[in-house]
């Protein structure tokens, strides 16, 4: 039986950060064949490390504030710069490595990890049974059993569930978040991208951004952010109301349509609307109103008002989540953890990253939580 002071299960963003900051004898266990693989997929391969505008409003719980007070985005950027990873940011404050390559982030983290004499890393290893012992924990894999005084669960969302159950730790069920949404059929709209749309869902969500229509779904950052709010509120279905021309007021839009009809009376109404919106969208809207064959001069004032109303209140029926979510909502509530992320009822058990019930919207906020939580726990050891 091999003994360690600290065992970290899961070598993703939070587990690596934790291991990098320990100084005691540590075992880092990773199920897959490679450490930190998911980091390579983040930010479309560019790794959106964090965001200049870190704020609790971008998370599901304000309790994250006390952890960011210990290690925020500025300290994260300094930490990365000290490791040799320099960053730049876009208009939304999203921070990326200067190389614009997630490989850089992973390569340098792994280099730093390889220089840590106190950390042993084991890949292709999955703990099957974790037991609380008098002095800590025993962690049994298929072939070996390890013991440790302090155990850190850093498995990401769902996969940590089995260990939480074995240790009788309560958690909120994991759900997909930051994911596209399935919808009823969006006839003829597959591949249509519309920017500056306002997306509303009851009183729960109201945000402007870009959406991408799919045959039976919608996607894009604003939709990912909506999915986070749906997940937090245990919702899978409902009506999304989209203002397709969010930066034009209804009365102005009506005047524009009326002017275009007056100037081009022999156009089809479809041609008129195409001057405002993607052709496929124009066709879809006019078909819904049975105006797709209408000549502009024959359209009535009421028909143009209905068209404006539809453009400003385009309803899409959500039927569920699409596949390939980026984040899990759910996990162990922060109110059950102390200021060092130690479980209040299971001494020496620490939880970091997505296994904690912390989820943020798009923009670098989820990785920031992984860095913050990993750093806080790691430097305790
Ligand atoms: C495609 C994609 C793009 C993303 N882009 C961004 C972005 O740009 N910015 C951002 O802030 N967030 C992004 N995210 C979210 C971000 O990657 C996660 O929030 C973050 O990686 C969570 O860190 P973690 O350490 O909790 O879990 P993970 O990074 O998921 O790491 C968990 C690790 O534990 C291992 N593991 C799981 N189960 C076991 C087990 N039983 N035994 C041993 N090991 C196990 C896994 O193999 C994995 O290596 C993205 C996510 C995805 C999927």
C-alpha cells in the first residue's frame, strides 16, 4: 500500500493547478491517457483562460466571491505570466494566451508539473473505491490501493458522482450547461447566423448576442448562456422569444418597411424583407404569416405590423439540450465547504473545479473557477 500526504483525483485544469501548488508528497491520478486533455479543446483551441471582468454575477452563486478574494483573475494572470504564459484580451475582456493556442497553456503547465519533485502523476488510472479511514482515505484502483491524509476530488462534473456517493457527500444533480438547445424544426434556417439578436426566456434571461440556427436547434454564445440559466433552474423546455433586429425599434422598423414597400411596389415582400434579414430567415418569417408570395404593393398596413411583431418576437420552442455540453451545472454546494474548500462534514476531503456547484457563463469564467479552486486547495498543502 503506497502512502501519500495528498491524493488528487482528476488531472484537468483544477487538478493540475492544485498539484502545481502543493509542497507535500502528492499523487495526481488521471483516468485518461493524457493529463489536461480538455484544456486543448477550450476556447475553440485558443483556451479562454479567464476574463478581465470577473464578477459574481457571471456565476450561479455569489458565494464564489470569498474564493475570488483569495485568487482572482489578476492573480491568475500573474501566476501564468510567472510560468511564462503571456496573454492578450478581446473586446469582451476574454483572456487568451498570446500564442492563441491552448497547446501553449497545456505544454507549459505540464512542463511546470514535471519539475515538481513532490508530485507523482499516474495516467490511465481510475479509483474504484474510496473509503474514509481513521487517518484519512484509502483509494483503491483495479491493481493497487493508496492511502492519503488529504483527498482532493477534481474529476469535473458527472464523473465525480460515484466518489461523492461513496463518501456520503450530498450534491445537487449534475446537468449539462453551456450547450446548444434542441428546438422544434426551424424550417430552412440550418446554418443561418444572426448577430445583434435579443434572446429572452420569461423573466429568467435577457441577453443580446449572436445565434446560429440549426435544423432542429439553436446555438451560439448567447444560447450557451441561456442554457446555464435553464440548467440552474432545472428547466429543459419552454419558449425562447427572439428579437431578430434588436437594435431597431419597432416603430422605426415599420417605417423602414413601409418606405421600402413604397419605393419598390413591384418587389415581392420577400425581396423587401431580404433588405433587412438573411434571405432564409425572411422566407421563414413570411411563410409563417402566409405572405411569402405577396407582392409588396398588395401588402396591408396590418400585414406589415404583423411582420414587425414577428421580427421583434420570434418564438422558438425549446425541446431539450443538444449534445456536447461544455460545463456541468450541479455538484457540492459551496455552503457545505469551508473557506479552503474542505468539506464541513468530511474532514480532509477537498473539492475543486466543476465537482463543486459553481458554474459560470461563457467567457473564461469556468476555467477561472478551476484555477482559483485548485490554487486555494493546493497551497494549503
Ligand atoms: C469544448 C469545451 C470548451 C471550453 N472552453 C472553455 C473556455 O474557453 N473557457 C472556460 O473558462 N471554460 C471552458 N470550458 C469549460 C472548462 O474546460 C471546464 O470548466 C474546466 O475544464 C473544469 O475543470 P475541472 O478541473 O473541474 O474538470 P476537467 O477539466 O474536466 O478535468 C477533470 C479531469 O478528471 C479526469 N477524470 C474524470 N473522472 C476521473 C476518474 N474517475 N478518475 C481519474 N480521473 C478522472 C478527466 O479525465 C479530466 O482530465 C470548455 C469546456 C469544453 C468541453
